[in-house]
C-alpha cells in the first residue's frame, strides 16, 4: 500500500508584512485565501480533501508570532485539528529580522540551515512549543521553509525529539537545501531522524520535477502516483501551500490549480493500492525497509509539453503578467553547485 500524503505549507507572507499589511489582512490573504468573500485557503483545501476521504498535513509556520504575538496561531490550529487533519512544524527564519525579542541573540538568516546547530535547536524547540501551546497535538514532523535545511537541521530535530523530517526536495538541492542526499530515496534514517523526501517525476531524462500542485499537471501527478503504487513505494509526498489556489498576487482564485488539486484527490480515491494519511499513520519502522531500486515515473515528452501549454494558458488567464516559460523549467538532478557529488545511479522507468 502506498500512502498519499498531501502536505500544505501554511504560512503568513513576509512580503505582505514588508509592504505594510497588518495581521488580519495577511491571515485573510495567506491562510484563509479569501477573495471577494469566498475562501480558497486552508478551509477550502480541507473541504475538498474531506470530500474524497483524504487527510491533510498542515506544516504551520509559528515564527510570525515573534512579530505579531502567538494568539493568531490558535484559530489556525483549531481549524485544522477540529476537522481531523494534522498540524506539523514549518519554520521560515526570515521573520527573525523583525522579531521583537530574538531567540538567537539577533542573528538572522533566510533559511534555518544558515544557523548553527545550537541556534537551530533553539528555533525548533521554540517553534514546537508555540504550536503545542496553541493547541496542536505533539509535533512529530518538520519541514524547513524554502526547503532550506542542512544536516545540522536533522541533528537539531533529533535533539528536540521530532522524529520525522520532510525538508528534502531534489529540485532545491544546493539552492537552499543542503541535506546530504545520495540519489533517489524513499523514507530513510539519517542523523537520528527519518527523512521523508518530497516525491516527484522525471519530466525529462535525468531531470526531477517535484510533486507540487502548481508544478505538475494533473496528468503528470497521476502518472507519479500510479508509478509509486505500481512500484510499491511506501509514500507519495505531495506539496502545496495555503495560498496556492490563488493567483500570485492573491487577488483572484486560480481555477487551473484548483482543478489539479481536485483531480489528485479524486484519482487517489479511485486508484488501487493507495491509502491516505499523515505522519501519525506512518510507522517509524518504514525507514528500516530496503530502499534500493527507488525509481521515478519515466519521462514523457507529450506530458511535459502539455503541462507547459497548460501553464501558459493559466498564466494568461489568471495572472496579471505572463511568466516566462524558462521559469517553469525543472531543475537537473545533479546540477546544483552545493550538492554533494552525484552517485553513480541513473533513472529507471520501472513499470508504467
């Protein structure tokens, strides 16, 4: 059985804060996703998932509490927990530059991986405590903002007793994500925690594209999920954001992305061999199984071309400014400057 794990990075916008938006406006646009009185944020996402029997994992960033105070976290935590979904820890350290009181003596960094092991331990412990004090059950999983973690992040997670990490995204290796990764892998133990990487597909030979709602077409996502089920992968890890159903300026719903999300949930319910859950549904023994032979869905020129055409149309339809096609290109699996030397492995297609 392959577990579909849909994770939602749930965060306030530092950019909106810098432009002068107050807390209520930031919550409305970044968390609840309200446009013209209609919600397209985490409430809409939970309703859609529940319609198809999907349990979501909401990685909530508590760091804005250093600026706004912690009370705003309670309504978010309650909205998620009361509906049977999970709250886990997400950290965007950009907020430290505006903190009223710094937990790391004024030190700043874009990513948690920019900090020392001692500072990362303090930040993770602070973030977990803020969520649990806001009503979240015991935190058991973490994802770094911008996927910007390193090996010390895993050591810090082990120190504070958080057993799961999901900060590895091959598209970000060497570009913020500096956790050492030896090729493709499923759940595996590293430095005292279990790493559960973001899933994806090979959209071109040797190139990885992550399983993010705004990054894969519905056809590509279905191909990745079906491949994971056929190859008996333990988990298919999908990423989205609390504001991802909106246009980039967060002023209108992006119905192309909304349709992708709905098709994923509907497909997961229909496919044999697919279960749905979160970290609470995954046994820690998952990481003890052999991880050899881990593969991605094979590339398809037709799927890739179709997605690029869909993206051009969606940008024209829902965005004020057309995004150049090069910005939608995938990242080479072995091309990041900061990544460790690529091991001698190659993509294999497996069964389709």
